[in-house]
C-alpha cells in the first residue's frame, strides 16, 4: 500500500463515519515489532489539537485496525 492509498482509505473511512476530514494530513508507516505487520497511521488536521481523525490501517491487507475522532 502506498502513502496515497493509505490516505485515501482513511478518508473514505472518515466519510463513512461522518467525521470531518481537514488538512494537513500526516501518514506514517511503522511496525510495532520487527516481525509484526506494518501499519499505516493516518491523522487529519495533524498540526492542531481537536478535530482530528486518526486511523490505523494494515499495510498488506488494507484492513482498518483502529479508527477514532477527537472533536476537541
């Protein structure tokens, strides 16, 4: 999964949940353990506190692992 694909998947999930999607967006790919699956961590409104959508997506499968919204 590319960075753009991860952001697109996160944006679709936010729309599905009815959460606002604000720029700027931050996307990081990381692995919790050396042998574990890679996960994309995508956050909207990344440089502000509040109005943040945070979504974790498995890199290989595209499965949403966690999704949340912080209104303020």
